[in-house]
C-alpha cells in the first residue's frame, strides 16, 4: 500500500458541447498523501471544480489515470461510483447543499441512510457528529433556520459521518464572512488532525495559507505545487 | 421501505403544492370511482335481469299454434288448428333432439270470476295444466309439499299445486295447506304443494304466484279439453341447437296437420336460448364499455400523475444531485420516484374505490328499502349493484401497476440527472 490517497497522472478533460470542445484539464499530475491537507488555487475558470469533480467521481476524465486509495478509478457505472463516493469521499460545497426539508440531524445522517443503517442508529451517530460541531441543540432545526456557518458545519458533519478517507471541499468558505470562514477552517483542521486528507479549492490566500501544501492551477495545468512554509511556522507557533 | 426518510420526501412534495397534488390525484380517483360505480351498476343490471330467470332452462323453447296463412292441400288459409296428444307422441318419435317435452294447458275459459273457493275464502286465479317435466324447464322450489308427479298424471288425480299468492288468499298465515281441499272452477281438488318459482321474472299468460296448476291429464279430462295441447315447452339435447330443433318440431307438426311447410306464420315459438345469448352479448357489451371508459379515465389520471412526477423531478434536480454526491445509488432515486408515484396513485385510487363502494352500498340499501316499501309485487330489474372482492383486488393491482408505469418516465429522467449538472444548478 502506497502512502498516497489520491494519485493523478497526465489527467485530461474536455467538455464537449455539440461541435465545440473545451479542453479544461491539460495533463495534471498530482499526488496527495494520506492525512494531508492541500489547497488548490487558481483564477476562476482555471478548472479547479472540474478537477475536484473528477476526484470525487462525480465526472469522468478523458485520458491519464486516477488512483483513489490505490484503486484505479476508470469509467464505472453509477451504482459503483455511488458506493465509492459513499465509502471514500466526503463533499463540502460552497452553497452547503443541505436538503431543505430535513432537519440538521437528518441531513447529517443521510449518507448512512444510503448505507441502509437503521434510522435510530444513524440518528444517534449524527447526534455525535453534531456534538463535535457544537450544534447539538440545533439538531431539530431546518437548514432555513440556521446561519451560514452553522450550515457549513452541518455539511462537514454530513461529510464526516461515513468516515471518508478524503474530504473534497469546493470553496467551502466562499459564502461566509471572514470570521466564520476562520471558524470553519479551524474545524477542517481539526478533522485533518484525525487523519482524514482534505483538499480545499479556494481563491483566498488566507484560506490556502492554512493548508500544508498549495497547488496552483492555471489554464488547465499545474503552475506550482509547493509546501506551505507558513503553515509549518504556524504549527510551530502553536506548539 | 418504511423508513421515515423515504416518506419525508413524498409528504414534503405533496405538502409543498397541496392544490397541485389534489388535482393530479383527482384524475386517478375519478377513474377508479367511475370504474367501480359503473361496474357495480352493470352488475346490478345483470343481477336484476338474470336473477329473474337464472334457473330457467336456457336450452329451451316454447311453441304454439296460430291460424294458417297459406292455403294447402285443399284447406283454405286462416284455418284454426291446435296441437294434440298425438302431436306430442310424434315429436317424441320423430325428433330425437328433443329432451324434455312438456305440453301445457291454459284454462282461460275456466278462470273467470271467483273461481277458487275454500270455505269462506274465495279468489280469482288462473288454472293451468302441467306435466311434471315442466319443473325441469322452469324450476320451482316447494314452500309446502311437492310438485305434480307421474302418478298424478297417470291416475288423473284431482290434486293441485298452488302459487304463493293463492296460498296467501286461500289459507291462514302459516297454515299447512297440504291435504286440504279447494273447489277449483266447480271441482274439488286436494292441495299437494305450494310452489315458488325460481324464475319469477318469466311469466307466461299470468303471474306464476297467482296460478293453480293441475296435472295435465286431469285437466284435459275434468274440464273437457279432450286431447288438446295449448302449447308446449321443450329442451334440446346437449349439443343440439334449440332453433334447429324448433324448426324440426314445427315441420313435424305442420305435416301432421296438413299445413304448408312454407307457412311460417302457422306456428309461433319463443327461443329462450336466443334470448339468453342476446342478453349475454348485451352484458358483454356493457362490460366492455365500462372497462373502456374506466381504463380510459384511469390512463388520463396516470398521465396526470406522470406529469406531476416529472415536475417534481425537475424541481428536485439539485436535491437529487446532492443525494447522488453523498452516496445515493441510482436505484435509491428510482425507487424513491416510483414509491411516490405508486403512493399517490394508490391513495387516490383507494379513495375512489372506497367512495365507489360506498355509493354502491347506498344504492343497494335504497333498492332494498324501495322493494320493502313496494306494495305491488312486480319483478325488479336492478339488484345488488356490487363489485366483488376479486374486482376490488384487481382494481388495486391495476392501481399499483398504473402508478409504476406513471413513475417510469419521471424515474428515467431522474437517474439521467448527472450529479455535477445538478450541483452546478445554483
Ligand atoms: N459541464 C460543463 N460543460 C461545459 N463547460 C464547462 C462545464 N463545467 C465547467 N465548464 C467550463 O470549464 C471551465 C472550467 O470550469 P471550472 O472547473 O468550474 O473552473 P473553476 O472552478 O476553476 O472556476 C470553465 O470555462 C467552465 O465554463
Ligand atoms: Mg469552481
């Protein structure tokens, strides 16, 4: 077993729209270690979300290879893809993407519902995760009754409940004010401390600076990929 | 299947647009309601009609003589003639297809005024002469005693079987009439039974409840009918057609009486088999119509459900995308949509079924009440408008299948939603 949770080699992806073809990813090489916390930066339209969707098996790639936990991910049927997603990956979105008519606890428990865990059991587990997010007393509130920060914490709890190996977060703080953004980042760092790899797509330097490694995309290729020294410094400071 | 999370979505979808849900469900509701009430009404009509003759031998016919309409072998046209005992023997001999043969006498001329007397009780009733075999064509159940038998015929016994109305008039309530004597058109007869026809809707000449039946031979002798047979009924043997047999029988009769074989008017006959066939075709037609209308309405309802489900899927595109991203398999989504569709259809249909059954029950009650209130005892042509349990179960099965089919296209649409596309929907 190698030490990388995500390994991408010479990855290409084009969007074909009728006779138009848009080459978005033009040969991406990337290796993310187990338990690593990485940010992907780049200007709007540089292909960050496209890459993240492929990593999340929400979309196919055209050429190259992608290994998730040493499993070669190729074109597969949706049932299989759903199983991999449920088992390995937790998603956090910019717009939270909670189900509006389910309360906080039910939203968190949803991935376990798809694993056919009984309602009682999955709700108990969901309560534990809400507790960790400091949202126990909000368990029975609908998303519409919660603040943006609370919603994102619920979304993180939902991503965690199926015990994934990696969390993919597409601009998780994009809809939050800076104060709340920092709180969410603290939570993600805590999650990372438990050994779960995290990939954060962002275009905010403040956010990227809190990750161990920063990968910059530009026009579908990796422009730079380096260890974030300020992260280490910060860690030292904390210690 | 019974997880709350599954039903949450359904109730949420219904709740979010109550009017829309109700209007859609109404289509299916109406379809089933129509199917149930119309089938019930059809059954009521069928029960009402067939109940009046369901035990009547359907392979039977009745034959009578009319005046001739053609001159033949020196006889003028317009000659009056009638059947005789010898004719019956000829038919027996020459037409092997005839099974039961029951000659009858109708005592028109001896049924005038208060012709039946017993002590102080008197009544005016039709007097008929019957063979025991007639009970095989038009069966009776005996309220008291027995029907006319071969010994009565052979010994020309002065006995009689009376109808229910005759019993009511001539006897006290609950009195046993068997063995009692009555004067019928001036002659004493002993009552041997009270008959209740199993086919009260078929009456020839007089209401069967108001008839005094004498042994055929007794009546011929006692009231001077000689060898006359007024008309007769017969049944065709198994496999023989009633109309062909009737044709043979009339030809035999015509040749014995020197009547032109081409004289179609000289005999009349009533073919029960033909009538039953026609009724059956009519019922078949009614049923086909009911199912066409009912299924048609149901299909319209199903299309409505299908449409609403399509709208729901479109509204939920993003949610479906989220669910897919966090691990919902396509089958989870499909089964969700199908459950909703079947649920909507079945609930609506079940209400239709329930209301339809209720309406039929109310109609049944009304008919029973009307019948109890009715003084004159005429036959009813509408009875027990019900649908059976099998029909109800079929209706429910049809509903579930309808729901599944209605959900199929929306479900297809739902799984074609790609998670990324749904998530980009912002
Ligand atoms: N499903 C799609 N079909 C066609 N073009 C797309 C699709 N998704 C993204 N694109 C295009 O691909 C490019 C990269 O998009 P994206 O990966 O979302 O960039 P980023 O997340 O870095 O802003 C953009 O030009 C975008 O318009
Ligand atoms: Mg993006």
